[in-house]
C-alpha cells in the first residue's frame, strides 16, 4: 500500500488536541504509529511533562532525547520525545548564540528558570520552537521525519498555545526572537500543519470541539479532522432501542430468553438488566444528537472503538490500523 | 483493605470549613463536582460562593447561568428554605489582574503598567497567569468575608499541581536575582547593584540583548520597573493565599475518574498535599460504572449470548447479555484501577459517584450528583 492516497498527504505536523479525558494522547500515539507505516519515520512529541507516551509504549521515562519506541505497521519507525522547556532553552541558546559560559551564567542568576517557568508564555514559545526544529530537520537527502505528531495541550488552551508566537511577534517588533516567531507561525498556519480534535460522543467534549474549531479557524490555524474516540458498536436494533428507551421491552420475553441462554438470575436482577438497557438506549439517543453536531462542523471524521479492557500496545496497533483504513494516515 | 468512605456532607456541614478546593486532571468533572457541592451546601443552609476558572463556561451551562463574569451572581432556583444561598462566578483573569494593579499603585503608575505591551499579553493571553489570578481571586473572596463557604474549581492546567505551585513560584520569582538584574538596568542606581552581583552579569545583559533584541529588553525593563512598587503587595498576597490553603478551614477534594491517567494525577496530588501539609478531605471518584445484576459475571453473560446466537433465538436477549458483559468488563477494569489507588493510599477516604447516562446541565442534575457525593 506504499504511496497510497490518504487525507492528509503533505501535512508534516499533526497537532492532536481534545478536551481533557477524551484520550488525545492515545489518539496521537495511534496516529504516529499509523503514519509510520511502510517504512516511514514519525516523531511523537509530548509537551506536558507527564510522561504519558512512555506509559503507553511501556517504556521507561523519556529523557530529552528522541528515542525509538515502536515499529510501524509494515515497517517504519516511531520515535518519541518529551520536550523539557529548560533543556529546550539551553539547546536553543547554544545552537543560535553559542553561549557556553554565558549560558551557565544565565542559569545561575535564575534567568533560565524565569524563562521556562515564570515568564508566562515563554514555555510555549520554547516548546513550539523545538517542534518547528524537528519538523524542518534534514538528514542525508531528505527530512529526518516524514511526519511529526504532537500530543498537544487540551482544547481549552490549544489556540493560545499555537498562537503564542504571534503574541511574541506583537511584543518584539524586530530582533532575532521576532524572526524565529515569524517562522514558527508561518509553519503553524500553513497547509503543512493540521490540528486534529479528539472528542467523545458526549455533550461537553462535542461542545468544546465546536468551540475549538471556531477558535482555531478565527486564529488562522488549519483545522484537520475530528477523531471520535471510544465509539461503542451498536448492540440493539432500532425498534428495540426505542422500546428500551421507553422502558417498554417485553419482560416475559426477556425472562424466557435468559432461560434459553441458560442464565439464571433473580427476578430483581432482571429489572436491573432492563434498567441497564434503558440507560444504554438513553446514551445512544444522546450520541446520535452529538453526531449531528459534529457533522455540521464539516470536517473529515474518523471513528475509533472503545477498548473495554483499556489501551495497551496491542490496542494501539489496532487503533492505528483503524486510522489507516479510514485514510487518516 | 477497604479505604474509608469520604463523607462530604460532614465536610460541608462543618461551619469550620471555609474553603473547598476541587482539583484533579482535566476532564474528570471538577467543575461539576464544585457546582454540585456548592449547591448541596447552599440547600443545607450555608451561604456559598462557587468560583470557576474554566473558559469553556461549563459551570454556566450546568447552573443555567448565561452570564458569568468577575462578580459573583446569585443562582436562581436554589432552595433557600434552610437559610443558605448560592452565588457563582467565573474568573476573568484580565480584570482580576487589573484590579490588583489598581489596588497597589498610583493612578499614573497603573496607567503606565496597563499600557505596556508586556502587561497586555501577560494579563490576557499567556498561559500561567490564570493560576496566579485564581489564587488572587480566592484570596479576595475570602477577605470579603461575605460567604461562609467558598468552593473553588481549579484551572485546566497542564498538570493539577500547577495550581498549587503558582503562588510559591511567584514568591520565589520576586525574590530572584534575575528580576533585580532586569530592574537594575531600568533604574538609576542600578549599576552599583550590578557591580555587587559581580562576574557574569555583563554577559547576562549582553546575552539578553542578543536574544531578545534591545527594544524588547527595554519594554520588559520598563514593565518590571513599573511593577516594582507592587511587588511587595504581590508577594504578601501570594504568601497569605498559600497559608490560607494550609489552614484548617480549607479542605482539598481530589477529583478523578476510574482511568489510569486521571488516577495517576490524583495520586501525585494526594502525595503533594501531604508534603505541603495541606488538608485533604479525600478522593471523589467520578463516573464509576455500577450494576444491579451483580451475580451475573462478564463471562457468564457472554457465554449466554453465545448460546443464544448459536440457536438463533432471542436476538434481543443476546444483545442484552452482550451489553451487560461489556459493562461488567468495564466495571472490573475500573475496580482494579481503583484498587491500585487505594492500596497506595489506604488512608485516603473515597466516595464513588456513579456514571450518569446523560450530561448534567441543570440544578436537578447537580442535586443528583450532590446526593451521590454525599453517599446517599
């Protein structure tokens, strides 16, 4: 399937955001894996200092160094990097200014600490700067990475995070910082970037997805696809769902069915079982409504199933495969 | 060993509880928990204000409020027969910052600060300011003494710990040499200071000029010089808010869902609160799946579904059994994650809030959550 078409051909930076709790780290990891198919090379980046990637891939905590964490389907490499703002700043200063002793002096007087933890926004500038560097890095005849996938801050902060360099450009009208900020903004607003939003079929995550799409669009940032996570396969026929929602399922028929299945439970438990189905019907109805809201956003949408035992490495490959089949990668 | 049950009714009923802080990872239901606790306390007779910080205005949605700004507003529809009341507000960080500036400087100085481009981005758009301002607002509400209980929802931070670290960071920053170096360049007499600090400083200033550009450095210095007079005030307030968090009238409620990441974050938080000697009430475990069909395991339900599938009879019951099996597997997973937490923190009281089929967006829904929080 090498070279086959997919929806994000030409995108070099995939930014994955989503409301907290929607599983954006899992989706980012699955996407990095999917994009590493057929001998490609991807870099999965985390910026929140949580070491979530290491946990997902069962590897020890990542240092500030790119490490291979997995092999993509059909061969290919997934590298991972946890960006530490302080190291990123020292690296940046060394690379552009060859500071040496002065760099150590900066650290001694607290300037590095100031810049990375206290000066608001500076942290985001450094993080986006490092991502920019990784996207554009060259090696031998081509780019080091075919794609970079960023496990980004949640929807509530994503526009501010990605727009931080425009903010800097507003403060620094000239000078080297200005040049760097402009270059980063040019990448982030170009078709080489896509900001994907992860959601669940629940009201608040869908609402935040809609808000994020509107905010990103207003800020000139390229919105990518919507990934609907933890989708449950439909279990009941439409008519049964409707009856279950009204509490109108035939109790005697259910008792007879349980009997035929060789499942013997108390009479009270039968009612509880019916109540569980009623809840399910209610949720399916809600999900349908949220689906319509998502559809109205007009973005390519990808579904990932709920893995009831939780996500392990095997689960990640399965999700990556799902993304490939839906042509997200 | 079973962990003790968290009795939140006791926490909110106690008149000595003055502040409840709801903290935890993003997306675990902090805002809803804060609103539900506030509502329950109000209906039990306390005069409550709920402070939320989330820009998604989730509290507004769940409390039927269309407008939440920097002033607490009375929530309508609350049962006030027990003599309590509920106000709610959403943090406007820019306005809170402005208020601090105005309160701590002369009108001319305040204007100079507010016109500086650094102030404008610092106060409105940069990440990190939110945590400082949330603490500031909490301090203000407490100082007003208009309510006998304040329930705080913490900012959607990178990490739940940011909220705790914000005031301390501000304090250490204000004591830092770096800020004095920056100020040294902007004030007369600063040069002598630079000399005292000794070697490396010339290098620092020259590096800053090279990296930031002379103009940015000048703006930054002007900004810091203008803020100079306010620093004492900032510092004092940061310290007193931190002490407020350690006081016995404060109660931390850590919120999580039965998921790996959320519980890991909750663990970190519980440990940090212990280290900082901050009073922890316990853990609220949100969205826990339960079943009334306890005796029917996932394996047995799945086997029954297979039997029916083979005989091609009762397709509806086969689906019911599959749904139940799915639910039981989820319950098993949740219980094992819960068990991991309670094994590591056996003394931390826990209360489970059952998963609701739909989202909460009205007072009735909040009452249901409130009752679950109280374990009733």
